[in-house]
C-alpha cells in the first residue's frame, strides 16, 4: 500500500482531474460509498480470483466485513436501495479506493484508486460505446492517443453462441469463461481439469481451446455459420465507436474474457501498444446483478480504470505532466523582517485574485530563495529594502528569467493588471 508525498499527489491529481473532467463532459454524476462493505455481498458478486484477495474481518458486533476489492457490488447495493426513486438509464461515476491482497508487481499494488464509469438501464450497445468514448477522452487529456494504447474487445454473448455450437450447454458457460480467463496464468492441463470439474465433457475441451485461436470477427462469424444476435450487437457497437471517432482504437480479440462472473455481453480491455504493462482499463456489460440482490432485472455497463498502470505508462512515455510543472503561480520571499508584512499583504491580495501563492515565512538570502522558486512557481517576487522605498516590485518570470516592474499599490488594490496574468 502507498503513501502519497506532495510530488506524488501532484501526479495523482493530474490523473484524477482528467477522469473527473472527462466524466463531466459526458454527463456522468459522481457518487461515493464507504470503503467497508459486507463480506456476504462480495462473496456473492465477486469472481473467484477476487474472493481469494479480499481483506476481511469481523467488527466488534461479530459482523463479517471487508475492504472493498472493487466498486460494482457496492454500486448495485446502492441502486437497489433507491431503485424506485431513480430514473433510468442513469450514468454514475466514482473514484474509489480499493484493496486486494495479491502479489505486488509493476502496475499492481494491494491498494489502488479506480475510476468507475457505469451506465444502468440502457440495454443497447450505445452504453458500451459511451463509457469507452469517455475513457478515451480522459486518455486524450493525459496526452495519450492511438500511438500509445489500443482497446481490445470481445463478446460473452458471442462466446456463448460459439460454445453452444460445440454442444456445451449454457449452464456451463460461466464456469468455462472463468477457466479460459486463466489461460496464460496457469497450464492448459490445469484449465482442462477445471473445465472437467465444472461438467464440461473432456471430448469437447480441445475444441474449446481451438476457439481461442480465432483472430478475427469474420472467422468467428464463419464458425457460427448463420447470422446471430451477437453479430448484430457487435456490428452496431463498431458503428457507434466510429461515430465517436474512436474506431481506430478498437480491435477484436477472442482472448478478452474478463474474470468476473457477472459479465454477459461485450467486454473490453485497454493495453499500451508496447504491451509492457497490465491492462490500463477494462470492463463490459453485466446482467442480473441487481436482480440477484433483490432489485429489478436491469443490466448495466461498467468500466474500471486504475491509477497505478496509467501512472507507469505516463512516466515511461515522458508524459508525466506533474513532474516538471509549476505547483503555484507565485512565490514571494523577502530579505529582512521589515519586508515581511508587505510580503504577507501581497500574498493575501493575489490569493483574493484566485492566484496560487507560496509565501516564505522567514527572511532568506536571494540565492536560497530563487533556487527553491525555480522548481515550483511560474513567477517570483523577492522583496528588499529598495522595493519598499520605491513602492515598486520586480516580478520575475522564472521560465525565461525576464522581469517587469509593477507598483505594489496596483497589486494591493486589485487593479486591472489581473487580466495580464501577472
């Protein structure tokens, strides 16, 4: 788990701001919830992998609780609690702190923040396209485009149709998805054992693995042999991505299955083009989640976008906007105690003008002041005896070392110089 020093917070805030602004542009409403959740709810809603990673405990009343490993079960609980008063479809987002006890690697921590976008009550694939367009908007704000990442998508509905073609009944589809999602993580022989244990006939397992060799939609549709609901859905989805201008970001990948048990339709994951990191974001269509905890039969689409991998990617690409950026508009210092009150007055006046100002709290020498100022501010004001005597200060632009003279009274009176972005 992590501590965030000021420089870490700068980087985190750049990402959080991009998330919030993208969500606002797309009309999502923000929500939040307690980080502690009912363990029973998580047991019922989480996938097998996450169940093994939950931090759980009993409180003083003996209730089984947990630190949330993801936000979707909590969202479902909140929606069900007020379902009769809500207007659907609804579009909600949150930036949630989540916890999973797992082996830490590059891009994976035991604690992370995750931007969640959810659309509830819209059965059409316009919802899938909307959450992906919103995520792409955040990526653009961070300086990332198709040179840097790709969105891989698949359809569990398509996979179900393919499994039916092999003679595998729908009762075994969910367990088959979860087993296949482990491919690359465990040996195929172990996956085969999992499938057999779930009731899949050993005679069709080679054909199940063969499905994962499909590398295009055309091949998948050819295996089905006739037009299907999944084909119509996927074609509409692709057209929607084109209308949003992000079709070039997306590619079909039969291997994208997703490990959570509640996905039912289109699923997706985004990866950096160098394939050097874990998934940047992922999600998909989920169904019957609300019904399973007492709500209506309302499907939804969710997208989860963690802060760890995106921070690694921005650093790798040299796009870490906070690393070299100014943290304040002004920094103000002074040579002797006699100039301190004037410095305080200048800082107060500039702050009232919505400027960010760092004020020295004790006298310091010019060399020391400007050494610190150069790495944290856009402009510097250093007060000495002559400045007070003349009533004029020098405002230095630290980027190019240029400077200009401004009357102290103009700043204190909030004169029209504010529009000049001093």
